């Protein structure tokens, strides 16, 4: 395995370098000694505020209800594009530059879900501004602000936890190696996938500890527990669990939405917001995460490998039951047998797809996603009024993201 | 794989139970609602203080220098035996009782190294008393003391991190599955080993966060990073690294001693000790950990499968270079080739063992271990004088442990 050997060498030499130069590590982790990107950012902010692209209202009759419906549209991404670049560069210098093998890992996963690219950091930076109480004089003020740096750190930690969980989820059993599932770790080996994930978790822990806020540490530690719980729930082969919608939604919260919910809440906690506001932030993240995953589940049945950038029907192929199947089960009780067999044969899988497509499964999944997106919008609308244009723009952007999540096709 | 399926079922049902009843979880993690063992402990303390067994001075001419040399000997373990039971029971209820599959995992590893059984918690509880500034009125006071509960929590967290690292270290590559290395994960599958490890790490993080001490969180987060770094260093196949004693000692610090060093320091930090005292605690843990590992390395060559409770020559079998080989290399330069080949063939291994045994490798490893044990003793002797009998007994016990570590034969 020459590739593995090479990766081990890289990983080792880079990690060693990081471990033996604490000052460099600390600069990376604590964000002291602002990287040149921050200085570049300062120079570019005047242009970045003016280049918001006006998005068409793509939502038509599906548009969600909210008090911000008729405000000017802005592209959520462009609102924080430059700051995201800062966060992404810092992440790279915290992780990737030190451990090139992790660059491969990150690359691999970011390619799989295009929406996933910087999605979590984007939401968290928008949330940071959406909850601002003292208006910044300009984005330059904002980005050098100590609180803002801490909130950016949450975005970085969240992304590290996310990638670590993907790496560990992807570790294969001996048994699974026979099933020919393509995964990162068939490229790099189980051992390296575990180590790379552990390394990210360790870095995330150190960065988290450096924030020196015990409530925030508690929120994100809880997420780690939820991620494991969700993964274990997904491994279940109990028929009563696999066919149960509540079980599925709980699993989805643990595996997908908890990270978003708790990191949104962490942004509020760092900002010194009252519990009620922190709860709205949590609710936004929770419902956005659930909506996102439900749409993902539907796309697994309606998308093609080309549009998705990953294999279609991959859930089914791995024996994983998702919302479309659970809705279809209500119309086709014979789905039950296929679920219990974990769609083992090609015939099973073909039958399952047919039932899903003949049922209202896909439509109902989208409806449920829309309900959660609406609840995410409601959470933003429940925030205390704030006259600042910046704050309003970012709240609007968070609402737009809820729309985009349910209307995306990839 | 019917066993794996059963384990998944157990793991899932138990983790779910834990996740769905936060109050129960919290009781476990935060130690509220003291378990019955604590109450039993209170009833038993009067006997436990009197049943210290008087150990013979086994060290003879090898005895280490120290100001406590001529005090009455006590068995270190018996000094904290009952409290260890409390810690062990709480650990079980935090982890094992919730997730039976982890019981198997823990069992497996504790059997491998007999000294490993509760070794870390024992040291940490003794350190807690050794650093006490306000003398307790009796052990009953002590065990219900809030500070003491927090220090016990460090012992629990340390043990969880330790077992998690063993689980993850043991994950096999595809390549390795062909080498037939016996490991926990060949019993339970890579996926479960990763999940069980992640679960322990997540529990440890939550418990750590609940201590609400940012410095302690930082100390133990750092350990996670060191564990990964050490593991990556061990995977190296660069000849210059594999043959280098400094590299080996650095790796050993990261993989073994950092956890002991930083958790000892955490005990001091929780106790509100000045930085200087915290550093002595760190040094004790560091040197004890290094001495322990060096002796382990020697025993791999001198012990038998029967006395060790694990296969002899297991390092060599896995291509891992340890101190006896590095010392032997100085006398037998031809060892170099074998190291680079990672002792691939039976002939390689036989030759390596012969060279180690013909060289002063084993003796020099023991000498180096004794040096580190002496430094551990020095660290205890450097603590501020304290007239309390309890404190003195525990300091003496820590010194005795340093002796035992270098004279053990299993």
C-alpha cells in the first residue's frame, strides 16, 4: 500500500511539526497573530458589502411565511463570503496545512455534498451578525472584534467536528469491506481515517477549551455524544426501530441537526444573549438541520449521480431507511419485509424504489422538510426586533437559507 | 457475524436509554445522587484505614533515594481501595452499565496489563490526598468533599480517555487484517471499536465540561492531541526516526506519559495549588509514565505469555521498535536492517531477540526506567512539607508506586 505509507509519512511529519512548535500551533488555534487573509479582508470589505447579488425569488407558491418576506433579497453566501474565506484559510492552517492527509479527507467530503461546502460556517457567521446587539461601525470593526473572532472559532470547531464525524462514520467493518462501499477509508485505510478523525476532534477540543467558556464547552461536548448516539441508532436492525418515523427523526436530530442547533446556540451564548434568544438560535439550527436532512433523503431517490455529485440511492444501497421509505411504508405494507432485509438484493432495492416512487413518499418528505424550514424561519422571526440594516440583512439571509435548503436539487 | 449484531443491539439500546434520559445520565456524569457505594464506603472507612498491609521492602540495594525512605510501609492500593471501588462503580454506571459492549472492551484491556487495572485512578486519588492543604477530619469528610468529588471525576475521565485510546489504537487497516493480529476489534469489528472509543471520548468531554474549569479542560484536551501524535509517530517507517532514542522517548511521552502527567496536574489545579506544585505533580506523572512504559518494553522481551497475561514479544511482532532494541542497536549495528524491515520475517525476529538478549539492552532499559522513577520520587520530595499523617502516607505511597513500577515482573 504505497499510498497509505506516503500518507502516514505526511501525517506523521506534519503532526510532529505541529506538536513540537506549540507557539505555531497556538497561533493557529487561538487565532493570535492574525493571518494575512484578515488584513486582506479589511482591504476588501468595501467591495464585499456592495456586491450582494440579487437573488430571484425562486420559491413562488412554496414561499415560507415570515415578516421579512418583502425585503430586498441578498445572496446569503456573498454576505459573509470574505469572512468565510478567512475562516476557511484559518481552518486550513489549523488542520490541513499541518496534516496534508486531512486535506484529502476534507476535499473528498466537500465534493460529495456541494451544499455542504462551508454551509455550517456560513450559517454560523450569519447568526453571529443576526444576534448582534451593538451595531458595528462597519465590517472592518466587526472582523477584528474579539467577540467576532470567538464566534468565528465556533464556525471552525463546528466544521472540524463535522468532518471528524464523517471520517469515523466511514470506518468499515471487516464485514463491510466485502460490500464494496466506496469510502474515504478505502482510499486511506481504516487506521488513518480513525487517526485523522481523532486528530480533528483533539484540535477541536483544544480550540474549544481556548474559548474558556464552560457553557459553550458543554454544548459542543453534548454534540459529540449525540453524533455517536445517532450513528449507533442508524446501525440498529430492530424492525420496530427501523420502521418508526419518530425513531428516524430522533436519529436525524442526533446525527445531523444537533451540531447545527448547538453551535447556533453557542454563537448566542458567546454573544451574551439571554436564554430565550439562545433558544431561538438553537431552534433555527435544529429545524434547518432536520429540513436539510429530509431533503437529502428525498434527493437520494430523485437525483442522479451526476446532479448529486455522489451515487444516487446510496442510502438504500447501505440498507439505511429514510423518510421516503417510511412514508411509502404507510401505503405499501409489503415494504416492511424489504426494510427488515435491509434491501439486501438488487430485486429488493428495485422494488423499494418502485414503491417509493409510486407512493406519496417523496412529496410527503418534502412537505415535512418545508414544515421544519418554516419553523426555522419562525425562530428567526421571534428574535427581538433590531433596527440595524446589517442585522436585518443577516436575518433575512438565514431565512433565505431555509428556503434554499428545501428547494435545492443537489 | 451474529456476535457483532448482538453487540450492536446492546450498544444501541443502552446508548439510546442514556440519551433519552438526560437526568439519569447527568446523575451518572455529575455524580449527583451519590451511589450506594459511597454510603457503604462511609460505613467501611473505619476498617479501611486500619487494614493497610505492611509491605516488605522489596527494593533492597535498588531502593530509590528519598526523604521518606524510613517511614512505615503501606500498600498504596489499600490506602485508596474503597474510594477506588467508588470510582470504579461510578465509571461502570457512567459507561459500562449503559453500554454493555464497553464492558467487554474494558475487560479485555484490563486483563492484558494487570498493573493497568485501576492504576491511573489509584495514582490520581493518592495525588489528591498528597496535595491536600486543609487536613480532612477523617476519610468520611474527605469522600463527601466537593473538591474530592471533582478530583475523583478526573480519575474517571482519565480512565475513559485511556480505554478510548486503546480502542482506537487497535483499529485495523485492511492490510493489517491479513497479519492476523489478535485485537479487541477482531472480536467486535472496526466500526464498533471506533464507536465505543468515540462514545467514551464524548462521555469524557461531557464530564470534563461539567467540572467547569477551563484550565483543566485545556490540560486534558491537550492529552487527546498527544495521544494521536504519539500514535502517528509510532506508525512512522522513517529509518532515522525508528532508530532514534529521543524520537522514541518523545513518542512514549505522547502515547503514555502525557495522560498521567496532565491528569496529575489537573488534580493540583482543581485543588487550587500554585503553579510550582502543579508542575511537581506533572513531573511525577510524566516520569512515572515513562518508567512504566520502559519497564513494559523490557518485559516484552523477558516475560512469558503466562506471566504477562499477554503475548510476549508483541512489540516486535508488530514491527514496533522499543528501548531494548534501541540500546541493542548501539552494540549490534546490524540491528539497523531488521528495524527498517520492521522485523518482517520469523528469522528477523529471532535475530533481533538474540541481539537484544546478548546486548545490555534490557539492563540499560531498566536503568533508564530507574532514572525516571527516581525523578518521580524527587518530584514528590519537592512538594511543600505537610505535617498531616494522611498526606505523608499518600506521598509515601506515590513513592512506593514508583518503586513497584520498576520492580514489577508483569
